[in-house]
C-alpha cells in the first residue's frame, strides 16, 4: 500500500479573491485562512502519526506500506 501526499502549495490565484493577503494568515470564525492552510501537509502528518501510533501499539500491517511525500501533484496524465 502507498500512502501518498504532496508537499507543494497551490498558487495564490487572483488577489481580489482574498479577504486578507494570501501571505498573511488569519483566523476567522475558528478557521485558518492563508496560503498553504488547506493543503495536503496535514494529510501527510496524519498518515505518519497513524502508522507510528499503530506501531507503538504493537500492530503491523499485513503487507508493506510506503509513506510518500512528493513535491507536487501529478496533473494531466493523459
């Protein structure tokens, strides 16, 4: 099994679509806004933490598991 996540940050997009600048993180109504706040890095940390927790409890996967962190998403494969 491969658990894969990307570490890049999506482009900022048009500046007029931001309430605050993309490089100025802000918290509104309990949510974090800013460039990179909704990307895959939390997913990578989550699958790493899950595998580490299972290992600490003495569990082992039935097959080999690869944890991957790639530099960007794959687009336009065809």
